[in-house]
C-alpha cells in the first residue's frame, strides 16, 4: 500500500518538480530572473497581451471549428464534407510563419491593415481552426449508426440527436482538437510580434537580436508554461464536460 501511494505521488508531482527545477536553473543561469524583476511592469503587459491573443483566437476557433465540423456531417453535405476536409488538411500544412506572412500580405487587399492585433488574431485563428474542424467531423462521424437509428426510432428529431447523442459522444475527440489548437496558438502567438501583435514574442525576438539569453529565456519560458497551463485546464475541463459513461468507455477501450 505505501509503495502504491509513493508511486502515485511520484507520477503526480515528479513532472511538476522537474519543470520547476529546470525553470529555476534557466532563470538563474542566464540572468532572466534579474531582467524580469527589473522590468516587471513591461513583462506583465507582454504576458497579458499574449494571453489575450490566445484566448480570443482560440474562442473564435472553437466556435467556427465545431460549427463547421458539425455542418459537414449533416445531410446534403455528404459530397462537400470530404472536399472541405481536404482543404482544411492542406491549410494545416502551412507553416506558422507562412500564415503570419499571408495575413500581413493579403489583409490589405481586403481593406484591412496587415499590422496590429487584428491581423495577428486572424492569422492565429486560421492556423488553429483546422484541428477542431477535423476532430469535430471525425468525432461525429464515428458515432455508431445503430445508436442514431435507435434514437430516430424513438422519435427524436435531428436536432435532438445532434445535441443529446452525437455531440456528447464526440466530445472527447473534439476536446482533443481544442487542446491541440491551444498548443498551436500559444506556440505561434510569439510570431504575432512580427506584425505588431504584441505579446511575449517581443522578448524572444529581442533576445535573439541582441544575442541575450536572459531576455530570450524571460520570454520563451513563460510561453512554454502558458501552453502547459492551458493544456492542463482543458484536460480538467474535458473530465467535467464529458459524461462519466463515455470516460469509462474510453478507459476500457484504451
């Protein structure tokens, strides 16, 4: 019994302890802590800008991604769904920097500025929406046809089937797409600095330009930590929104 408890504690806290140790060593070794303390106000502004970029672009990606992925599974979209999915997969292959460059180059053609927060949000949205669309489509398509047929036989409408059966059963897959998109957005957001979007990219690119590891670390480490925090939050959210029965079914399947 004590061995089991110790093993459980190690699995739970060892990764956290290692992460803290690495962060402390990096900040101490490269002088990032001193720089952060001396520029606390500016640092907090960059963090706030970075989180704003992440939250807004991710919220838009979830709304559009889930909606589009769901529409692709509806009657009348049997032929267009795979075509849209192919386009989504192709778009996903575009590098992060390429998406930022496209936003900078093409938005002025639409009468919008290519520099600033809005272009950064648009670029992050387009780069992160693909996994959510793909996972929503795949999750709903994976719902057993027998279950849907039984629900139809019970007199449930298409809307009721979607809301009570298809989406709840597809939630684990959808949440996987959301977690992937959050990681993509957090990791890509530093590039928003290149088109005036702000965020922690300022510290990262300033550190590179000045060849100052302290400044670079003070921007890069928080980006990694924010990615870990968001992933952990969505992991906990998944346990809340996904029904216990589906979680148990996933566990047995695994």
